[in-house]
């Protein structure tokens, strides 16, 4: 601190202080001149629409923000920028309504007129995006339709899709204008393609609306159950078919091992049966061929350990 005081009291220190004062005064003069100059500035303008009549629904997406390019004095632009994000508050009655096409419109001229109320009459609006507003609306009652998930999912080799695809909610409300056709009974989600999946998947998928429909909710949760496959072996009784009208056929063995893959959740709680048959009509001298004729659809790579069994024919 002593060194600083000594420097400030010295001739060199006085020169530095004088220079800094000059810089600050120059900067202040430059700022005053700059703020009085006209310049361009781009604003994001928040859009709000109020006083919408009961029962009216917007089918077109209402943008949250509009973009406006303003030419005005720098001081005026700075005041607007420092005052927070500007808002354009429109009433439903500010729009023109086309009853035939169920369309609300606000012309380019009307939109700029509303903008001037925000930025002042001296501001020059050089561009807006969009340059006008147009929305499809409806008073028509919505239709409840079933959601069909458009998914193409392939698990890895040792996994399987272990159940139906779950959609939550499984139906949505579809709004459409009176002049449009009645919405179909089902509607698709956006397409989802995945491969080499090892675990259960959950995604939020958007509903595919047409230009004249709007879904509520706009998205649904889609869950695709994926499980690893487990190997299992069971001894299955062999059933004889096409047996002779008389006599008795004894099979050896009466049960054969059948191996298969199944989802892990079914390992200890199997459902369905596996059927192994021995076809007597295709017998050889001492063996009967066997094959699997039925098994649950959840099973994969179902195999029997042998292709035939021994038999003895007992005369009546």
C-alpha cells in the first residue's frame, strides 16, 4: 500500500491517473454517441394468446417465440433489452376467423402493428419470423384412438423380445377440424429402429399427426421387454401315433431329453407343453422315428436328443 501511495503522488502516477480519466471520459462520450446512433438488433418475442373461447382447440402448433429485427436508436434498444424478454400478448379476437377452413389468421400488417406496441412507434420493424400468423382450430369433439407403436427392434443372439410392446397410454385423443375427414381408429407413433439390444427399452415417441390433426398427449411411453435366453432340458414322454389296430407297442425309452432356450422370467414358471411323437407308420425293423410336433412359441432352438427310439411289438 505504501508503494502504491508513493506511485500515485509521483509525477508518473499523476500522468497515469490523468490518462485513465481521459480514457473514461472518451468512453463515456463514445457511449453517448453510440446510443444515439440507429442500429439493428434481433429480439426473441414471447407469444401469448388469451381469451380463447371454451371448446376451441388449436390444431396447428403455436410457436412459443417470434423473431423480430428492429432498427432504432441504441438507447431505446438497450432499454428494451435490459427490461427482460419482450412479450406479444394477443387476444383470440385479434385474429380473423375463416369458418369454412377453421383457420385463424393475423396478417403481416396486423402483426407488425402489434409489434410496434412493444418496441414503440419510432422503431422500424425490418423483419419478423414468421411474417404473419395462421393457425387451424377446431370446436369438434375429439376422438379416442388406439396407438400403434411403429418399432423395429432386434435383440442380440442370446436375448429375445419376451412379450408384447407396452404403450402408455395405449390411446390418445385426436382433434381435427370440422371440414376434415373423421380420424381413423388407430394412429402410429414415429418410427423407432434399434438393433443388438440386450436389455428392456423404454422410449418416449411422438404421435404422427397429419396437417389437420393433433394428438393429446403428443407423446406416449413405449416399452419393449427384452430378456436373456436361458438353456433348459426336460425329459418329455413320447406319444405313439398311427399305432396298429391290434397288439401293443412298447417304446424304449418312454421319455427323451428335450433341450431349448426360453426367456429368463419363464425358467421357473413355464407355460405350455412340449409334444414328442413316435410315428409307428414310419418304423424300421427295430426303431421308430420321433419328432417334436408342438412347443410354446416362447421357446427357441427346441431339439430332441435322439431321432428315434426302440420298440417292441406285443401280439394280442
